[in-house]
C-alpha cells in the first residue's frame, strides 16, 4: 500500500558516535524523501563528526575515524540537509526518541533553527512495538519477508523502514493511511522538547518530566526559583530543551508585561 500524502515525508536514519543526544555526533545520515505524487529522491552523506568515533560504535556500524577523515562536517552539510527536509513530515525507526532529537541538536549547533511545529513525525518502531514488539530486522522479515542485509547501514535501514511502514498499512486495516494519524499513533507521551525533559499536562501546559520538580509547571518553577533556569541553561541538557525553556520564560515575561 502506498502512502497517502498531503505533503512530502522524509524517512531518515542516523549513524552516530554514540547515544548521548547532547554530546554525540552524526557520522552518516541517509534521507529518503517521498513526494505526494509518488516521486522519490534519496541522499546519503558520510559526516566528519569532529570527535573520535569510539571502537564500540565502529563495531556496530563499521564507520571509523579514517573513513570520515576527509568528509564534510555536519555544519557544512546542514544547509543541504535542511533544504531537503524543510516543509516535510519526518519518518524513522526509533526516530522520536533518538534520531529527531539528535538531528535537532546538530542543526541548532549549525545555527539552523529546527523545529516540528508545522509537521508531524511517524515512528515506525513504535507502530511495530505496539503491534508486534520486534527489532527492525525482525520487522523487515515479518512484514516484507526479506532479510535485512547491511543492517546498521543508514541507507539500508532507511529503505527498510519505509518498506515496513507500507507493509504495516497493508497488514493492519485499523491503521489509517494518513500521516497525521500515523504520527499520533506512533507517538508516546506528548513532550514540548524532543528529548523528553519537558512534557505537556492535560491542560497543554509545560511541566518538568524529570528531577525534583517533576510534574510541576515550568512557569511556576521559574517564577519561584529563578536560579533553577540558570542552572538548566548551564548544565548538560540538549540545546532544543534549552530553547523550549527560554521560550516558556519569554512567554511568561511577555504575559506579565501585557497585564
């Protein structure tokens, strides 16, 4: 079953130096862009992360320091990557919890103000786990009856993810062939930031999702404990989380000035 699209969707996958969203860097990115008319375009880039690639991650994806030594940095590639995904919905495998947060960090470090306010994200892993609870290789075998060759190659994983989603639509009639529905179905808890530090409560207000102020309104904490905001801004939190906190603080300030 082909996807019904009102706007393009970009399936993408990252290979990285590790799994720390705020510290680790991209070493390979592959994007498969699907247009509403069915046209496809794809691009894969190797990336010089500017930091050493640990041996344990090289063992997973096969990319070492020598392989990327002469490749462009992410900052050099960022304008092309941003142009390709701009105005698109996003799709991936475990992308809501890892690939999108890390991509956002890299784009912000490259001075590109990335957000998903006008788009949605479909996490094929979440759909799969809700339905079958398996890995990508098992999902590819289960839904497509194919073996996933070159697993942990960004290009192979990206194409497999796209094919699995189409097969999921064929298998489960309860899944609507609608990107917004699939994004909502594949989402977990609603968060204001990508990394899951700031959540929304039932009233749609930002609350802390961690630490001593877990469950408390961000606005209230910042008003009663302004030093906490300074600590968060200087601590090792993702740039996008800091951006959300700053936006909440400015909104609170503007509201108080307009009263």
